[in-house]
C-alpha cells in the first residue's frame, strides 16, 4: 500500500541525491536547480489533475512518485554531458531508470508497483506510447505526460516573457534564434501532428513544437489549465507576427477549445 510516509521518504532521498550535484559554478547550479524545481512542480500538477479524476489516495501517491522521479536522469545527464538535449547525449528517461535501479530507490515497494514506476518513467518522453502495455501503466504514463507538459509550458513561457537578453542554451537546446519556421514543422502542426525534436532547425521551430504538445494532452483538466494560464497565447507572442504563425495558432487554439 502506498502512504504519505512512503512518499515523504522518497522525497527525502530525492533531495539528498540532488545535493550531490551541487556546484560553485552559478550557471551549472542554475540548471540543476531548474530541474529540481521542475520535478517538484510536476508533483503538484499531477496531484491537481489526479484529484480532478477522483483518484484514490493510493493512486495519488503512486502518481506523485512517478512525477518525483520522472526526470531523475537529468542530473547525471547534465553532469556528464553539460546538456539536457537527449539528441546529443542520451535518453534521460532510460538514464533515470538506471539511476533508480542502481540506487535501489524503489526496493521497499512491492515488485509490481516498483516495475510500474520504472516503466512509467521510461515512457514519459517517448514520441508514442507502446501498444502492448497494461491499461494501468498507460493511464499513469498519460497522467505524468500531462503534468510534465504543464510545467514545461510554465518554464518556457516564463523564459520567453522575461526576455532580458540573457539566453539559456539548455532551455533553447542550442538552436539558432533566427526568424524562420521550417516548412516540415509547419506542415506537421497544421496536420494536427505533434512535432518531433528531430525536425527542429530553429528556436522558432521549438516554440511551434511546444504549441503542438496540445495534440498529446490526455485529460480535460489539463486542457482547462492550458487555457486558464494562456500558455499557447504566450508562445504565440514569442513568435514572429506573421500569417504563418496566425494560421498555426488558429489550429492549436481551435483544438484546445474543442477539448476544454
């Protein structure tokens, strides 16, 4: 059975683990803090969405643990490679599974729950979910993916609005800040497809990709929060004011309203 003590113990382990990555380098520490704070906020988001679905206490605890550990691989990834880009390093989700196994973090849980959490972590960043998986695992994975997106939208929209001239290459994935939006990226979004990171050529492509995540939202509460917080509007404001962008925004906004 999941209980609050289990969650508290795992949160204590998480805090101790993150402390091992502390650095006197302000730029390095800023990015470690970014991922620690993100993980904690995804815990809050997943509880919000889970409560809207009237999940039991056990299921809420389970959801919170998947959120706590979904990006546990990011710390070692940044320490080893100096980047959060999986394309130029390695898959942070699979790295996270290895970290959890190596440190025997989940060994106090029953084997089924242990493996369910590991599978959910391993799937959270995939372009598509596996077809041959249990309904329970897919449910918690979708819940995690929604909560993760909600906070990533918050992080990037805060960053775009600040616009103090200081660029953070880890958030921008090192992409060039040029006016173009690639034709393939635009075509995918207009067709209602979630854009893949392998298609990105510019920072504007990345912003359009962030808009396209709305096509991969699973729960009504998530759609409602996206609308309330104006995430799509704020990304649009960070893009060039062109006819192409207006068309892109119209597609995602229509989809959002339909699902709210």
